[in-house]
C-alpha cells in the first residue's frame, strides 16, 4: 500500500505543478499585456500631440480648399447670371410679355391701321385721283391670352 500512496502523491504533486505552471503562465501573460499596454500608452502620449497637429493641419487645408471652391462657384453663378441679364437687356427681354401687354399692342396696331386708312382716303379725296379710297377692313377676331375675344395670337398681316 505504501506504493499506492507514493504513486498518488506523485500524481498529485505532478498535477499541482501543472496547475501552478498554468497559473504562472496566465500571470506572466497578464504582466506582459500590462507592460505592452503601458508602452503603447507612453508612445501614444508622445505621438498624440503630433498626430493631433497633423490632423489640424490637414483639416485647415481642406477648409481652405472648400472655401475657394465655394467662392469660385459663387463667382461662376454670378457670372452666368450677369451674362443672362446682358442677353435679356440686348433683346429687351427683362420682363416676359404678359397677355395684357400683347392685347394692348394689338389694339394700338388696330388704331394705327385705322388712322393710316383714313389718311389714305383723305389724300385720295384731295388729290382727285381715280384711285379708290382705302376701305375699312374689319379686324379679324383674335384670341386673348384667356382664349376668347380679341387679343394676341401674334400673327398679323402687314398693312
């Protein structure tokens, strides 16, 4: 029986030694991890201000580029708007024509046509020519901007 006890004791001692070695390996891993973490913290502490300064410098450069791009786009937009304005001025298109404006123009043309016809008739009567006096023509019915009555379709025969 004493062999049994000594075998059991050897196995227990061996198991205790293995368990202790496992424990020491865990403690060693923890110690190494702490050391590495401290080294990284020290390096990060030294590198952090440098990294921060580099990021600030890069951010400032990007901000300048964005401002330049924004001012260029504003200038381009203003330039295009000025060109459009000049074209409108050249073609007298500052304000789009309204239906009322077109109707007023057609009425004015009708009055002028009547005056020209009256003057032609008066000249013919004074001159005693055999020429026939101008006849008053009835103005053709035109559509207004609303779609009925007199107004501007835009096409007229010249008088």
